[in-house]
C-alpha cells in the first residue's frame, strides 16, 4: 500500500473500524512515517473524546469487579535484590557461555551484586529519575540488540549510580526474571536481578566495568548468565 | 491507600503501577473504571461482557503499564481506546456477531430499520455531542456506526449503501473537522480529565 492509501485509512484505523489485514498494513507503515503518526494522533484524540462523552455514565463500575481484578493480578516479582548464591556447584555446571563476547571469559559469581540496593518502591522514585535526567552531567548508555532492532533499554548514570529506563524487551515467563550483568576486568559479574519489569530499576556501576548486558534468567537469578544476552551496551570510559 | 496517590498525576500513577503498587492500580480504577465500563456497556450492551472488558483493560495496564505514554494523552483516553478496541473485537467475534445480527434482525422486524433511531439513542455529552451533531450527516453517520456500533468501514459502506472509499474518506474528513471544532471549543487532548 502506498503512503496515500495508508493515509486514507487513518481515520477508520483510529475508530477500530479496519479489518485485520488492513490494520496490519497501517501498523507496519506507522513507525517509518511521522506525518501519518501525527495525523493519527489527532484522530485518536477525537476518538478518545467520543469515548469519554458517552452518556449515561455509571458513577462507578459494578460492585465486586475490582475484587475480581485484584485477585487476578500476577504476584509481585522479586524486588531488585542480589541473587542468592547457589548452594551446590552443580548449578555452575549448567552455565552456558554468553556468546562471542563472553565465551572465553571466566564467569565470576557476582561479588558486586550486594552493592545493588533494593528497589525503592515509591512514586517519589520518579523524581529521582527525572532529577537525574535534568542533571547536565548525567550519562546515557543505550543497550541494544544486534538481532532485534526493537529490543533495547537505556541506562542513565551519574557518578556511577543511575536507573534503567524505557526498556523494550521480549516477554518473559513467570518463572523468569531479567538480570543485569557487567563486564569487569574481563569477567562477567551480576549486578542483580531486575524482575519482570526493569523500568526504573536502580543500578550502580564501578569504574572497572566496560559493558552492560541484560539476559532473561530463571526466577531468583543465577550466578552467571545461562541464556544469550538480550541487549548490551558499552559503558563510557572514566565513569 | 497512601495519601499521595489520590493527588498523583496519571504519569505518577502509571509509574507506581509499573512498580507493582496495587493501590496505584486501585486509584486508576477508582478514577476511570466508570467511564471504561460505560463505554464498554454502550458498545456491548451486555453487563457481563462489559465487565470482562473492564477487567482486561485494567489487568493489561497492570501487566504492561509502559504502553501508556503520558506524552500522547490522558490515562483515561488510553484506557478508553483500549476498551474500545477490546469491545469491538468481542463484537466481531463469530458467536457474538451472530447474536448481534439476530438481535438486529429482530429489531428490524419489529420497528423497521431506522438509522436515526439506532444511533440517536447514543447520548454524547456536551460539546463533543454538539460538534458531532454539527457534522454533515454524510460524515456523522459513518463515524457513529463505526465508533459506537463497532462496524468496520466496509460494513458501514454496506449499511449506508455507499462505496467503501467514500466511507473511509468521510470518516477521515469528519474526524479532522471535529478535531478543528473541538480545538476551537478549547477541548484538546488534555481536556479529558474527569
């Protein structure tokens, strides 16, 4: 479909009035076309107002519905905590090398993991992220994937401390967690498990670290990566 | 609930939800579930089906809060858009489509098909209603049939006896016209807070 043909569909797209095949074509076109995205945003605004203006609004949703929703929510993930050291050496034997980068490296149980603080579970955390972003001295590290253009995460840092923001990574199962790794003096060390949703997770890096990586690991974390790295990015020199 | 949540912005709420704070989700539910339910009920007509949509929408907000982008509009708009999409999906699912068609056939048999009456009972509040009502019929009807009745534009074309190309153009031009009018009336993306 040409740009002009897609453009003609934007109104009906905003109203969910497209068949699946055409909807898919619109969705494939949008990422590459700022003009269509801008037009669609305006259509969506109008659609939202239509939805918002439906009359006879009940004051609230029916009784009991919240309880059903609440009980269907998944359990909380582990907060950002250092992984537990495995009790047997057998677990180490399961370790699979990372990939080209780390295959030859000696994997080290993450001594640094204990330095990672617990996830601050407050709304006030947003302020920490924004104040860090507002500080002109902050540094940004983009973690990306060579294979999947849409897998990525950003790390913002100031004096070695910061946060993971805007992660976009593949879905993981309930028995998995994201885990953060760093390359330090040629060794892969764990910086802690991130849970299922790494957005806003605080991190701390050391001057010896040169590369950050995230992988999906069994819940609870592992001493060394057991799956391929999802995203990675070089740390700036002289943190 | 911690006191700060009741005054938290949408963005702060979404962030707290991303941190697995269930009280933040409860606050989002308190603010917006009524509107979400109202829209779903309007579209699906069945209470149980509408409740299901509400549940899906809020569970999805819990599981993927990052999909809500505060830059692009209010949380309520986002939730309503989600609810609309889900409700329309349900309406188009084979079994419910059959039920709907049977119901519409019954209604037609009783009262005769009357588009004005079909969509006329859609009560749209205040200025949005005025702006929608001020559109030329050729634009208003396809928008109402698509948005409030969940029809695809091809179905709308069949209902109105118009070419498909005409219908999609008119929906697009009608939305543009509404956007202009609503902007004139001072209603923009940020004007949707309760």
